[in-house]
């Protein structure tokens, strides 16, 4: 299927489910810019400073890191989440960030946002058991997880070199997934400006 890549400036936001300094998942996200067309850029948002969700803090003056997170999501055309699997599920760091970003419920910056889910692990399952949880949580926020084959990178440590993905087959697969994300962004843009409704 030919991918309809948008030609104007597309901004993607990468969010790693790991705040570890030498995180494999963050390394995967750092590998994505060269896989994108010239029309698209990706920036990373680190979750280090996002506090634990507390509705008492989620009022008129939420924590600064939360304001930055929600603003970065709002300004992005699409998200790329890359996460490890912790005990067969999504790490608390990522769930916590989704929870903060999901407010106000059903009207948050996540609503309608196309989101590509990637998991990665040194293990042989590539973190795939966390994918359904991540997809479900995003669906609860009315985000739009990209519907495609799962991108689960097994043995990720062996596929990285100098902090970047260096395995050709993995790069090809991730490239195709990014193309699917860009296609969803393009389709949504067309839908927003598509045929007028009935007069
Ligand atoms: C609390 C905890 C639970 C983990 N559970 C799993 C697991 O269920 N499946 C898996 O493949 N790896 C598991 N791991 C190993 C992680 O995949 C590994 O630490 C990975 O490198 C973390 O991602 P990062 O490199 O991006 O920080 C776990 C690690 C921790 C710390």
C-alpha cells in the first residue's frame, strides 16, 4: 500500500517509558529522526520530572513538568511511545504520564492524537505483553493508537550500537511503522478539511 506522506512540517513527540539514563527505549527513540521524511521532525520528552499523579495537584496550577508535558503533546501532530515491559505490563512511569495527560477526561491533549506504540526489551518477547495495556490506556483517553502489526523489538540490546538502532531489519520495520503513523496523521488532516457536510 502506498503511503500518503504529508509534505508540510509534521511534529512528532517521542516519549520513553523508561527514565533510565542508558535506556534502550530512549535509544530507540533517538534513532528515529533519520527514518523520517524531511517533512517530519521528532523531539523527545523526558518523564523524569513528572510527579506521581495526585488529583489535589491537578487544578489551576499543575506541576510545571505536567504543564510542559501537556503542552508538548498538544503541539505535536503525533506521538511515538517506546516502552519497556515491567512484569508483563506498562511501567508506572508511562502510565502515570498518560494519566496526567488524560485530564480533563475525554477533552485532554491526547484526544484524537495519533500514537505509534513501540515496545523493546533485552528479552525474547520484545515487551509485547505491555502493548495491550498501553493501547487500552490510550484508547481510554480517546487518543488514536496506530492500528498495525505490533512493533516489539526483542533482544534490543543486540540491535543497538553506540546508542542507536543498528539492525537493518529492525530499522526497516520501524520505518514502515513510522510511515503508518504519518499516514494516519495525513488522513486525519484530510478528514478535518474534507468534504463539507450536508447543507
Ligand atoms: C521492575 C522490572 C520488571 C521487568 N519486567 C520485565 C518483563 O516483564 N519483561 C521483560 O521483557 N523485561 C522485563 N524487565 C527487564 C527490562 O525489559 C529491562 O530492564 C529493559 O532494559 C528496560 O528498558 P530500558 O532499557 O529502556 O530502561 C523488567 C525490569 C524491571 C526493572
